[in-house]
C-alpha cells in the first residue's frame, strides 16, 4: 500500500519536525542551565562549609 502526502501534509509534518527539534534544543539548554546552577550552588555551599570549619579551628 502506497501513501501519498499532499504538499500541505508535508509542510505540516516539516513544521512538526522543526517544533520538536526546537523543543529538544530548548530543553537541552534548560537542562544545562539547571546543571550549572546546581554546580554553582554546590560549590558555594562547600566554600561556605570549608570557610566555616577554618573559622572554628582558628
């Protein structure tokens, strides 16, 4: 069985493909931003903890 798509169908499919691709890119960027935020907060927490322990020792 052969399926024939009209030009309109192909344009809609192409639009869907582009939307999916753009959403994947946006989600990847958001995930990287979240990861970087978490790493920054973790580093700050460690820095605060190390600084706090140094103050206690002195």
